[in-house]
């Protein structure tokens, strides 16, 4: 029985890739909703905005790098190149790709290239995410007066 690798995303097809991309971008953009929230200081507001944009931008950049690497691994870039510029060789490229898949010899990028393209994104993403988590708790030190008002639940939930 062949081993199923679990060290990378599976090669997603069309709509699967689009759904995953949209879901991660929506998750990353949730913090942009806080753009006009009140913050204790102007510096904290600017840091929140910068970090939320870093989260979104890094997610976009990650998708660009990872999709490019995946297309390289499965030969999609090569197929597009031959389809656009050299259609007569396209059948040979397809035969070579199918032979490589049958032999279970995947085409890979050098690990160093993949690592150094993703590492800076991961570091800035982690730093921005960490700041946003810390800022949530720091913001509790300067709440508005309305946060301390008692809610009259009887006006919202009818009682018997």
C-alpha cells in the first residue's frame, strides 16, 4: 500500500481551491472590520490597522506563492506555456506528466526556495497576529462608560 503524504496541501481542483482561498481571505479580513473602532491611543489604532492589513496582505501573498509552487509541482505552468506558445509540443508534455505521476516521482521545487519564499510571510503574519491578540487585552484598560452599564434584560427578553 503506498504511503499517503501528509506534509502538504493536496492538489486542489478549481472550485475547491477557490473556496479555500475565499475562506482564508475572509478569516484574515475579519480584523479589518475593527478599522474604525475606538482605541485608547492613536498609536494603538494605527498599529491595529497596520497589523490587520499585514494579515490580509500576507494571506494574499501566501496564496500567490503556494499556488505558484503547486502549479509548478503538478506541471500546470508548463502546460499553460506550451498551450499558449508551442501547441505542437503539448502532447509530449502531457505524456511526460502522466508518466511522472504513474511512477510516483513528483516534480518538486528546491526546499530552500520554498522555505525562503514563505518564511518572511510566516514571521510577519505571526507578529501581526500576536500584536492583535495582545491589543485586545490591552484595550480593556480604557473601556467606554457604556461597558459598565447594567443591561435591563427584561426589556429584551419577555418574562412570564
